[in-house]
């Protein structure tokens, strides 16, 4: 998987055509996943302006601080025209100069800083501001074979960490101590950064986004471990397994874990072209509700993943968009009993031409350590 396959140069052309089709004169993208998707440049986000000015017609321009020009030139974006600005010089006129006349409308990176949005409004007062995702959503939502390979590499790396959980997770250790070991292992498995580590034992497992605490893990307590990071490719991992260490799990937990396991498997099996995001969500939700745990499933079934940890498509009630080959997302139902314990099982999967491919391949049974 070469960098040219992962970040092909023709993406800029495709984005320009889509920009014109959306009735926009240009996209202006500051550091983030959209900029990296189009250029391969993992730009630093800071108070100094970095942005890609992508007109619907004409030459794209990458505007960077002078001190970051070497990094931009060393990136896959090196074929772009690069214009730099020194400290103390207003960079926003460079955006105007990169456009062929005053635009009527521009698409801005969805997560652009407010100070940048307002500065662009000041230098382009006649331009309506819209979201760049109107253009880029359709380009990014279906992954190329190279992107699927990058996500599979990320999935294999995070699977390695889950397979080592018995080295760290044991009664008496705090959630935070276990999380520190996991974070080091995520990097050792090939990630360049740790995006999150959730270690949620006992009653903390009933909070889906608990994080960690200094609470010691008790013998026989269920422990939800949800972990993920970013690979050198820029693509992300995200996988959850539930563990029990040092003793038998509570009987009521074992009852609903079996329901959850079957529901997660059913949702994975339901993935195919044509099923909607809402339909995939229902495939997980209906068996959990039928077993009496419907109110304890607190969140959507899944989220897309790629250069962002959460992106489209979302598997949630009300999303009637059909899934298509190349869409990558999580399948992660959970059951959470407040004050007692909880469980979640999460795999990243890809919709294929005839079904589904799991990118996390470790067992989904309850793991006793």
C-alpha cells in the first residue's frame, strides 16, 4: 500500500468537479481530515494559518506558515503550489490572491476555528459560507481498496493490544494503571498516537464514555475496554471487548452478555449493500429490546471511521441512506445497567459488494482472564 495509492493526486480533480457541481466557487480547508484526505498532508493546527484553497476551476494553492514550509514540501502534497507567510504578516490576503476573482460562495472545513471563519468573512465579504462536507462527504464516505487496507492494518494493530490484555488487567490494579499500559501497547503495535483508552470496571462500565479512574478493579467485575489510535497512514482503529478477571462474573451479567453477543453478531451479519443505516441499527437493537434490555442500549449501533474516528455513515434510527460497498463503520451495541455494570462489543466492518468484512477478528465471547 503505497502513499500514492492512499492519497492519489486525482482526488483534487474529483473534489474540484464536485465543488463546481455543488454550486461553490472554492473550498477553503484548514488542518484536519479533509485537508489530509485531498493532499496527504498531516498539517499542524495552530494559530498560524494553514489552508488549502481549492477553486472549482484553476490551480489549487496550499498556504502555510514559513516555518512549516519544509514539512509541507516533504509531504505527499509536494506537487501543489505552496505559498508561505512569515510571522507578523496577515496571511488572509493570500487566500484572496489564490482565487480568480471574488467568489460568490465558498465551502469551509466543517471544524474550522471560529477566528478563521470570521477572518475569511472579513476578506471575502461577498462570499456565502457553506460547509465543505456538502462536497467532500460523498467523496469520503466510500473507501477505496487502499483505504480499506489501511483500516485493516489499523484493525490488526488494535487486535494485537486486546490479545495482550491478560498482561495488565487484573484485580487490585486501578483502571488508570491498566490504561497506561494499554496506551504504551497501542503505540508499540504501530500507532503513532493514542486516540482514547476506556477502562471501565464494575459500575463504571454502565457509563459508555467513562474513560478511566483510580478505582481498583474488583475480582469478577466486568470490565469494558474500548481503545483506538491513529496509524502512520492517518487511518484509525477502534475496538471494544469486555473482560472479567479474577473470579466468576455476576449471573445477571452473564445473562445479558449472551444477548449482547448474539445481537452484535446479528448486526454484523445484516450488513450488505442496500440495508439502511437505520436497518443495521435495528438488527442490533431489536434482539436486545426483545430480551427486555432495550432502555439499557443507550447509543447508536455504529459510526463511520477513516481519517476521523467518527464520520459518516452513522448506524442510527432515522438514517434511511442505504449502505454501499466501501463504507466502513463500527458495529458496537452495548447494554448498561446503572450502578451495577455494563458491556459493549465493537468491531469495525466494511460493506462489500456481497456482504460484510470484519476488520477486527478477535473473538467476541466474554473474555475471562
